[in-house]
C-alpha cells in the first residue's frame, strides 16, 4: 500500500542483494518519456534498499541477484546450466 506525502510516494521497499560482482540497478523516470536517471553498481554480498517515488517508476536490474519485495523473492541473472 502506498501513501502520497508531498513529492514522495511512500510505498513498500524492495531489497536487491548482489550475488556476484557488477550487479547494476538502474532507476527509470516517470512520465511521457521514460529515461534512465540513476545507476548503482553492487558487488557480491552488497545490498541496496530502494523505494519508488514520484520520479522513479521502474527499476531495471542486471546481473545475478536476489530481489526481495512484498510480493515475494525474485532471482535475476542468467540461469545456471
């Protein structure tokens, strides 16, 4: 559930836990033209806690990581053979 507070939308957080070096978390803007607006690089074992705002409508995650949300846990990265 989210609640608007000034310019910030308070909502559930997501947690990105890097399972390898070089995991990239990219924030995408809201509005007519979606653009990249923020990028973070994580190394194995690092954790980033993120929240959607009025400026951030989506996140793209590259690399092997575990993404923990209020809806469950999702794995990113190429599946192992």
